[in-house]
């Protein structure tokens, strides 16, 4: 459920017409609904109320400070995958002891940063990384809390680029070598083993991969117990999918009904790392049609947002629903069309081979389900300033990130003296 709907012929985010924001802020822009973000967080939280848990929002899905702050105020933590994300989470007011840190390529400097502020735990992805954490912790005279990220070799049945728990994935430590690595970890002077972690992929629309992966993870927990290696946390990652089109992913409650019985038995504190399921359908990218162009096959709607602003359609060939902001536009004749951006690449499209109403230059379009992996994956390609982000609450809105300007584009660049 989300809070984007037509009222009086105009597409609204909560009680604000998107056309009003477009007029005042310009296009394109990302628009998020406070009520939807809040609701999705709460629904997830409630679904798992039977087990002691912390929801560590996956910062890479939407890393705006205001959005992170919103979840922090709900008692949430953060799942970070870089020093930059750690910086953001802390700046947004997420308590350090609710931050978990995954990622296959943590640098020593990033490890030092995380130890310095006292994060909840590192989710360690390799034996060399474990060694690096031990070394850095020793230098600082502290003990580093860690979980090992177990790769359970379970197919999440999603897009290959976002499958992370396959045998062939770069992520995690193989299930078979998990115990050896744990024995190694407990022998290290400056490592404190506190948990087990797994995360098998994103946009998962079935319950079974979660159950299968959790079973294997719980095997590891049992083996740890048998060897007297005490832990406090099971971090089961994120990955729950959302309906972009006609997918029917499990409701958090359904996932909870299936896995709570398994989790309850452990008596451990559960960490969740949802990203997409919380933020995805809480946001839209609003763009304006600049031109239309017709050939024998179809019509192109050339809009002012491109693949640099929203890369999911190009990168994953993914579907994002397109809605006219003016409801009456939806009544126009429907034609086979592509929605394309201004970028000099044929892969620059927001929608391809769609049957859409005949948009005209000047019409506004909302590209839906853009609240996760939208702005965060945007770039300056073609020297396009990144677009603003707006957060709507009830009948008002705030610009929570300014539109970049041309000076932002060249910030930090300089011409060597021999070229002057
Ligand atoms: C990306 C990621 C997540 C979030 O995935 P979603 O599909 O957005 O829920 C959680 N944990 C880790 C380690 C990740 O890399």
C-alpha cells in the first residue's frame, strides 16, 4: 500500500498534487511519501514483534538523511556497506550500536572508522577481511564484534545481478567452511564473535528461499552452540520483494508466519536488513515530456529524466509503472511506446514497449516504485546535475536534497598548471 493516488483529477502524493511540486521545484524530481515510509516500517516491525529484533534499514536503498532519520526515530538501525553510508547513518542520528556493516571490500580505514564509533557488528565476508579487522582492532586496542556472512548457496529466484547467495556469488563465506572460519575467529585476540549473518539477494518474491537459507543458517547456529561458541545475534538480511507490476511477493506478515517459529527457538536477537520493501513503493520519479517522436513501429516520449537519474530499467531491464500526473491524460488513445531520456545511449529508457496513453509535450509523468535504488543509483553521466528529493507529509512538502547545479558538477576538478 502507498499514498500516491488521483484526487480531483490530479495525481497526489498524500495531500499534495505532484503538479504543484513540479511547478515549484522543477522537473525531474524524486518524491517520497512520509506516511508510506512510516507505514512500511511499522508493518514490518509489527510482523516480527514476537521476536526480539532490530530493523536495520539497508542504507543503499535510499540514503537521504531525512529518510534515515525517519527510521531512526522509529527505533530502527542501519545496514551499511561503506564508510560513506556509515557517515550518513551516524549523521542522520542512527545510534552506532544499531549499525551493522557488510560488504566484500571494506578498507582498513573504513574498518577503523567503524570500530572508532562502536558499531553493533561487522558482517564479515572473507577470511582475509577477518584478519584485517583483527589487525586494525589490535592497533586500536579494542575488540571487534563480528558475525560471519554465510553464503547458504540458495537460489533466491530473482535477477542475476541481485542474487547474492549463490555458490558462484562473491558474497559471504561458503556454508562448508563456515565452522572452520568461526574456529579461526574465536582464536583471534581482538575479535569477538557475536553473530551469524546471511543475505541472499533482493526483490525476492517467494517465501521458500528465505526459509531454505534460514535453515542452513540455523545449522551453523546449532554447530556453534555445540562447540560452545556463544552468539547473540542472527542477522537474516533483507531482500523481500515488492510489486512493481504483477508480482505478488509475500507480505511481511506471511514471511513472519513462516520464519518466526524457526527464529523463536533460538532465543537470539534477530536483525533484519530490509531496504526495497520499506522504501520502494514510497517514492516516484516525476518527469516532464519534452518531445514526442513517432516512427512506423511506435512513439517515443522523450522526457527530461534519463538513465542517469533512474538506472533500474536500463540495468536490470526492470519494469517501473508509468502514470500520467493529469488523470485526463490517461483517457487519451493508447499507443505502443517507449519512454526515453536525453542520454546519448540507446539503453537510456525508463519504459520500453509499453502501451501508454498518448502523452504530449509538457505533460507530467510519474515513474512509480522509485523510492529504493532510484536516487541512490543516480549519477552525473552526460554531466547532468542530480535531481532534487522531496519528502511529502500530509499537505506539505520539504526539499530534502537540493537539485545540483553546474558548479556541483565540477567540484574538486582542477586543471594542472602545465595546461594553463
Ligand atoms: C542490499 C542489501 C540489503 C537490502 O536488500 P533489499 O532487497 O533492498 O531489502 C540488505 N543487506 C545487505 C547486506 C545488502 O547488501
